[in-house]
């Protein structure tokens, strides 16, 4: 059994299940790292250069956790996953950064370049595209694509990535939240769904009685329509999702929006300003929290609770 390590970080939250399905279909054994914790974070911080953003440090920590248990690591090198749009340059250099951290171990690089999207044989690691029969590869890609489509369908039905994964793998569908109060949570998927990094934000909001809306609940088409009026299209795919879903959440009447941004993220410096400007224009209560390796209760939870108090007061005041 050849074990292939898959770090539970970065775009694992979008493509992880499909990658896993593909590897299984062609006869490899995917090994996914456990949830982020202190050891993983510290290892990533130690392995990365200071200037790198927090999510990449986390990715390196997961890679280091896996490397002793598997024969190779599956690492994405993403440039563009949508036509005329780009992914942040850190994704382009991910294999080199990982190589620096894990040494001579084998990396399988899953590419995505212009006009070479998910599902294409050209995108596959060379070791796989040349080492397996075309029929086996095509069958694996087809199955993975089916899983990916179903995964997105579940996300758009309101399930969170971890819930959609459980539904697909175990057939257990979680109860859907029923609440008269709703709140938006925006940010990159690896900030929103890594509960160690964000100190369990989603659970905290749900426990306070909020239905939580996240960017993955909106389809690409909805986002495109929503952002059609921008004088200059945003060319960051992840940034588009943040701004578009912020607008859609406002239209759906959320009480406020929490923006979880990553410390040292270049693209978010721009998107954060756009979100703040639009939030101010429509009077949407907005809390932006920068996550970094030192995020602690005082910095995140206390500010979040103060923000939720403010929303409750605003609601009471409007009802009087
Ligand atoms: S978009 Fe920001 S947080 Fe994500 S990898 Fe790039 S710099 Fe890091």
C-alpha cells in the first residue's frame, strides 16, 4: 500500500475530498493529517520564513506531521482555477516552500494552470499521469469529479465543509440550523474551517443562537452576478468569493458580518478595504479579526463576544 500524505490545510477545504477519492480510485492510500493543533502550528512556524502568511505556515506544519508516515506528499501548485482569474502567488510557490521544509522527500505536484483546470490529465502529478493506465486515470478523475460536484451541492444547501464531508463519507446528514438570527462569516476557507486557528468561531456563533452563513454557501454564478457591477473585475478568485458573499449576506439580512483574515495576507489588504468600504456604505456591522500564531482568547473571543453583544443591543433597540 503506497501511502500519499495530504495536508489538511489551504485548499484541502475545497478539493480534499476529490483528491482523496482520486487517489483511492487509482489504488493509492491517501493519508490526511489530523486537525491543526499546537504541535502542527509550532512546527510550521519554525519551518517557514517569518514573512509567510499564517495559513502557509500551517500547511508546512501539516506536511511535516505527515512526511514520516507516507511515501510522498500531494502538494498543489495552483496558478488559476477560474478563467481570467488568479490564485495568490503563495500557492504557486507551495511545492518549493514545502520542499524546503520537508527535505528530500517525494512531492507529487498537482497543478492548475490557465486552461488546465481540475479534472484535466495535464494537471496531475507527472508520476501519476505517466505511471498509470489512461483508463484508470480517467475513471479516477470521473469519480473524483462526481464527488466534488456533490460536495459543492451540499455546501450550497448550507452544510459546512466538515459536515458535507461526513455526509458524503458516512451518509449522516447533520441537522440544519433553525434560528431567527443569522450572521455572516467571511474569509478564506482555511481561516473559516480550521477551528484551531479561529478558536472555534463557528461553534461559538452557533452556541449563541446564530445561523452562520459562509461564502461556500453561494454558487459561483451567484457571485458573478453579484459582482457584475464592479468597474474593474477582481482577479483574485478567493477575494471575489469574499466580496461577493459579503454582498449576498447583506441582501439575505444577516445582523452583522465577521471577517476572519490571515495575518500577513497580501490580497486581503485590498479585499479587506473594499469590504469595509461597502459595509460602511450600507450600514452593516462588521468585525475584522486578524488571525495569527499568537491569536488568543483575549484577541479573538473577547472582541467577538463584544461584537455579538452590540448586535443584540442593536436588535433590541430596533424592536422597541
Ligand atoms: S491568499 Fe493570503 S492567506 Fe491565502 S495563501 Fe495567499 S497570502 Fe496566504
